[in-house]
C-alpha cells in the first residue's frame, strides 16, 4: 500500500511541477498547500498583500473548506459570499473553486454554469483560484473525458482560464488586466477538508 501511495504522490508532484511551469509562462502565480488550513493562510496573505478591503467568494465546497468567515472574523476584510452581482464589481479579490487543471496549457477549467463563479473570477482585479491537487490532468482530452463521464455530459457553460486577462491592440502591444483580472493566483490543495470532497 505504501508503494502505491508514494507512486501517486510522485505522479501528483510531477503533474504539479509541469502545470506550474506552464501556468507561470502565461503570468499566473502558482502555489501549493498541504490542507485547507494552510490554503486559508495563503489566501489571507494574498489578501493582505493586495490590501483588499472587500473580498468576494463563490459558494463552493472547496472555498467553504477554508473557513474564511471564522478565520477573518471582524479583523479581516469584508467577505461577501452572496449577492455577488452587487459585490463583485468593486471587490479587490475574488476567490473561487476550480474543477480541473490542464498541464499541457497551464489552464484551469471550471463549470461556470452558475453566474457566481464567473463574476468572482472575472470582475475583481485579483482572482484566487483553488484547485484540488488530485484534479490535475495531463491534457485537454483527459479533462473533457472527465466531464463526459458524468451522466449529464459537458456542463452548459465551461470556462477555461489561462493566466490573467490579456489583450493586444492592432500593433500587438500586450496589456494585462483590461478585460478581467490582472493577477491570477492559483493554490492547489493536497488534502482539502471533508466539505470539499
């Protein structure tokens, strides 16, 4: 049993390192946490670095596993998990849970059928994306196969996120953050809390 666990851990480490390399090539910042508590502290550090006074978070099992409401209490920024249409436009940080990470392109995948996930990941200038480490896959084909294996098939709205928002003008001058977040921070969580399973 131990050899199998080490093999899986080794495979996860290899996939993580390859994803990190490809995601950072498109200007994302990638980190890894052993569990939900460590991830919560990493999110808190990002929020502190940004100086955020207002944070929006998509209601999802992975985000819920961080317990940010209890961790921040009254001493942290205001955290909004509901009425995201009202709160996301002027929030400095958005936190969401993503379904998969694709190594070959450094891309995150999210079932974004619920508009809350889109608002949180597109409107604030900093997007913190949480992903389970065991949800890193090698290729787009594997990612699509994971969704196709579901009884309902592909979600109606599937979002692919590769780095922060970028656009170029007619002279090919690249600008970051014009049509979405200027910063993408990805945190992989090895052992999320039971709520995230």
